[in-house]
C-alpha cells in the first residue's frame, strides 16, 4: 500500500472512530510505528489531524453559520442579504448586494442563481434582472459602495429622485463596484 493510500485509510478510520492510537494504526496497516509517524507527518502539516498524547484525532471542522457573509464575514441574516445558489446546490449568503455581486464575480462559473431582496417590497428577485442603486444618500451601515436592489427600474428611479445615487443593471453594477473599490478589500473581507 502506498503512503497516500495509507493516509486516506487513516482519515477514513478517524471519521468513523474520532481518534486512534499509533500502535493500533500500525497493527491494522501491518507497518511499523515509524512508518505510521511518517504517514501522519503530512496530515498533521495539512492540519487534517491533530497529534494527541495517545495518538491522533481529526481536527474538527469549524461550523460556519449560514448567516455569515461569505465575502466579508458580517451578519447576513438581514433583508439586505443575497443568496448565491451554486451548481452543486450549496447556498452561500452575503450580507448585502455589494458583497453578493463581488462574490458572484469571483465564482461566476460555480453559480446557478443569485437571489436578492427588493429594497422597497422585501420580496425575492433574481439579481440578474434587478436594478441596482449605488451610493444613495441613505446610510444603512452596509458595505461601501452601498448597493440597493430594486425589482423595477421605475421604483429605483423614484427612489433615486429622493435619495440620489446612480442606477445600474447587474453587469454594470459589478463593474462600477470594482471601479470604486479599485483593488481595496471590503470591510472585514478575508481577501
């Protein structure tokens, strides 16, 4: 058995049993404990397993709340949130249209749908057919440039008359956000 195959077998056992002693692994694989330690070294380096006093255990995967923005890590459980539905049916949430559009741009080929909420009606709409108002004179304490989504151009235009800002379609909004950001990261962004 190749080292890679032994490492995969160790990971499989750990998923089933949570922790293992090196001596047990050695017996199961019919190899020396020194070979087991050599096999474990890359797994420890990749932070897949944790060395304990009695052997090894899997490093627990952090539980990520579905209500944390996948772009800037802010709370995304608000009426301004955007959902990105991936081809594999997983759903990512972002706190606002600003982050949603930037995240979409970063993973466009993986996304089957991008859904946001109409700012006035609080109904779900496809972001690809929404109208976006950037930089309205209304501070909602969200990422900048602040982006509001509307289900209709007419309502966005009426809102713009009272609060200013600039109106864009989906593609134009992404382009404008990128130009305004000019390479800067968003708020708490990881990237």
